[in-house]
């Protein structure tokens, strides 16, 4: 045998022996043990809830670090408020819908849990205004107001706000863009187009079907109109304090605060200091529709004590807030006056009809189902079709809190409007904000 063959045989046998030993060693070596805790979801503290409800998730494999445990309700990520090895607490995200709750820890696979049923509720949000007093146009919270008072909505869904201290009328589009359509930030009494016009503490506002706006120009004692081209004209009032009926320019008001329009195109004005409801016909003739001076209707249930907000329903009934009478009153199309809620005694009291109490009722609106919403001190009150009165949103003390309606905060809200979908919009005067209350 050659030297090459001998060496070849030696190394070949050595290699085969090593390979055999290595193969056996690998074959006999036990597989590594995965000590990673298995992630499971065993239970939820509740299988249903509203926005921002706190839900505790029990299971295994969690990490005691809120930044590493991620929770999803029907695919929407939730805010984790506490985390441990076996329990995680998270807040239900807005409009989560119904679906499985899932959890993901670090890079591990997402684990599915039980189905969670989202319950809709009334939620307050801010749609415009930074909360700082100012006079800046912009989108949403980049815009500023200074004591927004009146609010209305047109058929296209745009909001219009009387910005009292800025002496202006502002527009908010559906996507939240705020622009000034009339007024210039300086108090005055000038007709004209857009910024050439001026107002003095503009208050109530309403819109007709043609897109015209009507404003109760409180300190000027006038009723003003803004057409679709932003031309401002005075349609009623001399500007002098008074209580005179007649043709528009010859009539007089004293501190008009609210204005509403019915289906026939007639305007009704809450003539605050005169304690009267005035009517402006389509030919602009002004008359007194109802007044505390009418004999026999001067008690707290029928007389007026500074009417402030006013609205009309589809049957052309008129509703108004009787500020210091602490009641909500109705005038039928035939002129009959009645108190639908409130007992004449100041105070926030829930109850039906005259068993309820109001603190400072200012403005009101009627939704598509006939429910009435009233701004009352720092709260929004609701009067249903059976005259049951309850707190709808806000706390007794002032605040600026968004979220669940009954936990939210307002500061002396004034104007209020309802859209065709039942959403409620509020001019939050003390906070210089525009708020929305939606069922979601």
C-alpha cells in the first residue's frame, strides 16, 4: 500500500470516527427549554363598557411595564393605565365597536381574548378654540374666540357663532376650519360687507333655508342680517332703547338677546329688557307677539322675567328661557303661554315639569325628536317629550373637561344648537370654546 493510501485511510477513519462521535453527541443533546412565559388572556373585569371605562385584563405572560404591554379593543389601541405580571388595566378607546380584545407584549405574537361589547354614550369634545381669548382664524383648536355667545347651524352642517367680545360672526365648516365672515374685532354699528361691518355684543343667531343669518345685536338694540355674500344690513330697530312697534327701521328694542325663525320665514326676538317676545314679519313689520304687560299673565308660570334664548319647533310653537323666572316657557301658534318646566324657584333640580328647577337658563334648542336642550349655568339640561328634566352634560362647578357627558366640564355655556343627526353644539362662553356632544 502506498504512503498516500495509508495516510488517506488513517485520516478517513479518523474523520469518520469524529463525525460519528459528533453526530451522536448532537443527537443525544436535549433541545433548549423555552422559559418565556406563555401569554394568555383568561378573563376581563367586564365584557362591555362605554368610552374611557377602565377594564382589567387577567392572564399570564404580561410584563410589569406599561410601555411594553399593548391592548387593543376590536383593533383600536387602548391606553394602558397599569401593568403587572398577571393583570393589565386599560381604558376603552372612543368608538371602539364590538370585537375581540387582543394583547401584544413586546415582539411576541398578538393574543386574542374574549369579545368586548362597546356601548355608545354621549361624549363631549372641543371642535374649535384654543381656550385662550383671542381673535384668530384657523383650523379647530388653532383658532381663538373671545366669549362666543350664540350658535346656529345651516342646512349644509356649517356652524355660525356670534363672538361677543370680538364683535364678529365666525363660521366653522364641517372639517373644523374657522373663518370670520363679518365684523372686525372692534365694537360698532356699521352695515357693510364682511370686515367693513361692525357689531356691539352680538348675541343670538339663527339661519334661514336660503343661508341668510339673523343676529340679535344686543348692545346696539338692533336685528341684523348677513346674506350669503357676507353683506350685513340692519332689518329692524332704530338703535335707540325703546319698545316701539312698526316698520323695521322705526321699531325699537331694548337689549335683544335671542332670535329664531319659523317655517313661514317669520322672525321672533327675545327682547330681554322689555320682557317681551317680538315678531318680525316677512315684510319686516315689528309687533309684540307676547309680553308680561298683557293683563293676567304676570305670574311666574305665565309672565316673563327677562326672556333670553328662543327657539321654534316644526309646528311653529315658540319656546324660550325665562332667565329670572327660572322656567322654560312655550307659546303656542295661537298665542297661549304655558310653563313646560321649572317651578319659579332658583336651583338645579331634576324632575318632571314644575317639579324641576333651573339655576340660570340661557339658551335652548330642539332636536329632531322633539327633545329640548337648555344651557343652565355650567350644565346642559335636557327636557324630554314627557317634560322630564335631567342634567345632560357638565358639572355644577365650572370646568373645561372633555369625555363622558356627565363627567365633562363647561364654563357658563350660552348658545346651543342641534343638527339633523342629533349632535349638540355649545358655545362655551367662559372657556371661549366651541364644544360638541355626540352619541358615539
